[in-house]
């Protein structure tokens, strides 16, 4: 199937999941996870109407964006690129101007080093706090007990705006296995809002295999890659960590 057909199918499935959950389809946004995929596939998705994309490495996106400029021309400026991977300190300044949002702040240190170039440039970058709710070593995020403090710290920064929380649950073949983690993140968000008085409208949770459950549990943003682009490519662009 084409990228356009895949996108249409995914959006239909999101709409169906929203209907079953008694929610408006517009309450859930789709981030097409284009990391490791070539610029032509991303351009195909863009031409099919997709605007929000997820990338995990700063240099990969820098190279890909340059290639996309030759494919899409000035329309490349309409791409809403979210950084969804960890951020190394030597890539902070570049990330601040390359991305329109950062969805994986997991410490005050990361927030502070990202805030500096944003504030200096007069830019306010939307961010999400990544929370670790499993014991898996491969998962990143702040401990749940640190969420309220980090929300308050980011709120003091001139260059960042904290909009909510995100997490990645342990993978299970049965999507229902992710439900307790999604529910816990929603409860953490509600508690943080009550404790701080700061609105945190966004909950980024749910991927290709479990997004319907995530929507039932309150997700406002689902990150879907494989169902749109197919299996990941590991090809020509530099692949060092973000």
C-alpha cells in the first residue's frame, strides 16, 4: 500500500478508537514517526496531508530536512518536527532551531540546557516531560515522584513551555498490557495539574500496536511509524544519538 493509503487507514482507525471511547477525533493528534526513514517517504506523507513528524536524532533530521528542501521547496517550512529522542548536550543549540517541539524532557538539567539557546533566540519551545514507569533499562524518563518539581522548574524558564507528559510502556503482544501504564500517566498528569495549578493538556502515549487502548485512557497524541512507513530503514544519514 502507498504512504497515502497507510495514512488514511491509520486515521480511520484513530477515528474509530475515538468513537468507541466517546471522544472527538480532533482531540487526538497523529505524529508520524519518520525516524530512520528516508526523505522521500516523509515527503509522500506530507503530500498526503500529514504535518507532524517525529524524529529521534538531531543530525539525522538536519540532513533529512536539507534533502526535503530540494523535494518540497519552501513547503518544508510547514513541517512540524518533534524531537522524540534523548538530547546530547553538544546538540542542544542545533535542536533548538531545528525542531518545533521536544517531547522527551526527563530532567531539569536537560530542560536548562535546552532553555538557554531558546531564550537567547526569543523562541518558546513546547515540551513534554518523559516519565519512566517501567523497570526496563532501555526506557528513559524522570521518576514519577519528580514530575511536579520538574513542571514547576520548567514553568520558570523563558524559553520553554511545558504542555504535558509522555511515556513509552513495556512492549506486550496484547495491547491491554499497556493499559495500566497509560492510566498511571494520566493520573500523574492530573495530580501534577492539581499540585501546581499549571495546565498540562497533552498526554503523548500510544504507538502502532496499542494506540486504541491509549486513546481510551486519555491520550491526546499518538506516535505511529511502522503502520505508516513500514519497517525501519537504517541507511544513508548519520545515526549517532541525538
